[in-house]
C-alpha cells in the first residue's frame, strides 16, 4: 500500500475519542436522538436503514423510527422503551464517539450508573412540555457523583411547544437553580432540539432562529475534554503474576495489570502494597516488546529487581504519593438490588483486582434526589437509592478517593450467595 493510501487511516486512528452517555426520563427521546445523530451524520449502513424502515412500517409508525437503531432487544421494541445499556460507535471527520444509551425508567437507574461510569460527557434530555422532573435531577446527581464534568441539557420536543424561546429559557433557569448545588460539573450547555425532526441535532434549525449556539453534533465534535486519568499518583493494580515455566523464560516473573495512574519507567523505585516491600522497576513488557515508560490506560507486565511475594490484588506504586491502605471505607453507593441494604449486611467487595469479605458498619444517610437533602433517620437503602455508608473489609485495600482516581476509588459489592452485583461505590 502506498503512503498516500495509508495516510487517511493513520489520521483516523489518531482522532480524539469522546465517550458520552444519554440520560433522561421515559419517552424523552434518547434512543431517537442517537438514531438521528447517526442517520444525519451518515453513520449507518443502507441495510440498517432498510431494516428500521421495514420494522417501522410493520409497527405502524408514522415516521422512520430511528430509536430502533439502539433499542435492539425484543422487549424494548415491543414496549417502545430502553431497558438495557446500548453502546453504539460512530465517527465524523473530526472525532470518534462511543455512545451509551441508558434507560429512563427509575427502576433502571443502575443501568444508567453502569453506562455513565466511563463517560466524558452526559447528554440529559428534557421534554420541553414537562421541564425539569425527578429523573432529570436523579441523572444530573449521578453524573455529578460519577464526576462527569461536561453536561449538555438537550431540551427535546421543541416542535411540541411551537419552538418557544420562552419555554426554553424557563427550563434553562429551572435546571441552573438545581445544578447550583452540584459541585463536580464544570460546564453545562443548553441546546433546544427536535430529535424526531432533526432540528439542531446535526443541522441548524430554521424553526428556532432565535437560538444562536452550536448544533449538538458540532458541540460534541469541538468540546475540549481534558484527560481524566491521574498522571501524578503511579498505580499498577496487579491482576496476574506471570510465570511461563519454559526454558526460554525460566526465571521470568512479571506482574501484569492495567496502569491506573501515573507513569512508571525502568529504574523507578516502587513500593508494593499492602506489604510495604520496596524494589526497583527492572523492565516493562508488552506483547509488542519492552516500553521505556508505562502510563494509564496501558496494560503491561512489570519485572522488578528483587524477588518479592506479590499476588493478585496487590498494588505497585511509587513511594512519593502512596495509596491509602486500610480496612475501613467511607463511600457513596448506588444500590442495585431488590433486597434492601441494612447495616451489618455482609458482602464481597471487588476493588481493582482485589476481592475480600466486607461488613456494612453504618448507613449514614441516603440522598433525596429532588432536594439533595440528606435523609439521616432512615438506615436502609432500597433499589436505586443513593447513600453514604461505611464498611469494614476482612483484608486491607489499597485505594484512593474517587475524586482523585476513578479506577482506584471505585468498587462493587456482590452478594456472596447469589453472585449478584448489589451496589456500585465511590470512595470518599
């Protein structure tokens, strides 16, 4: 292949990637919006278009139902709702995108947490007729809790309120009043759209000439999103100890994992936690050969200059910014299970590659999503509740606060009997 032929491919591979999630209440048009984004930006194939056109006719829809691009489960299509998180990928000449389309029903809040956990930006849809409702507040609070710093409030169905600038301004002020109590969201943008008709999604709307801002796609293409990885605190949670047992690599002992923060180089002094043993990085290996440095989110295997007892779940870090090592954890959790959480409940905690038994010591409070007030006289958490708890683990964990590192500051709780994931937690 000639240089001219391969050049575009290189540029494509080097393009920025933006991960974003959609959230909102039932029937706010999340799946339709994603379908419209992909349809108007020419990111779907002809056979996909033919399929959804055919299905739309069978269902008796008046329009081509673009929501069918993401709602792929039979139950979703029958009920016209999103149940599970649907991931979709598309690209424009400026940027690549991974979209997480999350459900709007309150009973699927846990799915929204899952879909939003890796997002750089959240699009929260608001029905122009209904304005800011409980689910708007709930999803905004979750975005804030998960430290999604960029939020777009897409005021959808503007065609059903006669493209009213006054109504758009009312919703903007209503949300700003609520968002003033959130501390992690850095930027909030407001865009009036009609996902069904395509206004201000990819093309500027002729029906809302009073709106002078960018279309949704242009905003997504040009938004600057700084790296959310922590490049200061060096962390390598050990997932596997590699011992080939072959003649060629007779003495090889590598500690494999995905770098969760900072930078490691051969010759660096490191400390293994929780044991506290010190060593020096001998080499950093990958499937493609050795590296001169390793940083998040690379998966590597590290060899040290000393033989140290290291096992899965341990953490390799630099001594200048050590992780917290302890058994008492203070965290915010979103409860996923139908069985309520009570104090003294026993679970398994999975944190990075570490698994240990955990006891809930106290439910400090749960959050009223509408007011953000703390409800301190109720020490249980029910399905989709968000609250603050303290727990004690049977073995020490090596962790940071979620605010400092999203990887080493998060965990899940698991029911040891059913193996059900019952909660996602963010360490304070």
